[in-house]
C-alpha cells in the first residue's frame, strides 16, 4: 500500500479532495456533509478571502434543515442557528480575532459543553496559537478550499 495512505488509515484520518465548479456544487458538497452530522462535530474551514467557506457552510446549514439565510458573521464573529431536529449550529468567523483566548471570551468553552453543538469556524489560522486538535473526544473535520487555475478544490480531512 502507498505509505501515506497506510499512515492515514493507521491514524484513522480520511482525506478527500473534491472539485467544485460552481457555488451550487460547493453548497451541494456542504449539504451532503450536513446531512451526515450527528452533533458534536467541529469543522475548521481554511482558505483565502472569497474561497467559498461561507458558501460551503450555507450548504451544511441546508443539510441540517436550517431554513434561515446564513450570512457571514465577519463583524459579529459568531452567529447561532437552531437546528430543527435539535441542537444549534454555531458559525464563527475568526478573521478579526488574534488569539485563542479571544474565542474563549466569546463563550467557546460553554459552547463545547452543549452536547448537540455543531461548530463551523472560518479562519482557524487566526486562533492557531492553541493546538485545536487538543479538544478531546470531539469529531474534528479540517476543510481547506483552494483555488487552482480558477477552480475550487475542497480538501476534507476528518479525524
Ligand atoms: N465553486 C465555487 N464555490 C464557492 N464559491 C464560488 C465558487 N465559484 C465562485 N464562487 C464565488 O466565490 C465567493 C465565495 O464567497 P464566500 O463568502 O463563501 O467566501 P469565504 O471563503 O467565506 O470568504 P471570507 O474569508 O471573506 O469569509 C462567492 O462570491 C461565490 O459566488
Ligand atoms: Mg466567509
């Protein structure tokens, strides 16, 4: 077996790279993910300004059955949406944050005690002074949206 694949299997890491040709495709990919979430997932979304992170989250919200329009929380940093089947979707945009403790001030630790949370977090780079993988016993998904030759590639890394 290819060594990297063997290592990924050993570490229970699932990696996928999906091409998206349009906003609709990005949202559809998000929707499929959202449909599979059970609660307790934390999704870190990286990618340059305008990569499509919020569009993917719109799809995730749709997959969770959320009807309200998802707007970018850049200025308020956090928006919370009720999930029809129970629980809440917490949408963070950390672009304006400088460190992990800024997130704590927004109630991060209390949110983690909510058993049904689903967290989507844009710009994890801004709070990277703490190793987020230390958040024990939570399902963490890292997503990176890359633009190559005008095409979006959505790299999903589950662990
Ligand atoms: N395949 C695609 N997937 C997603 N968005 C696309 C795609 N092609 C073009 N776009 C456009 O790119 C933009 C993505 O905007 P979006 O707000 O989702 O980016 P973002 O990564 O959240 O940016 P920010 O870091 O500013 O929050 C939209 O204007 C959308 O129309
Ligand atoms: Mg955004």
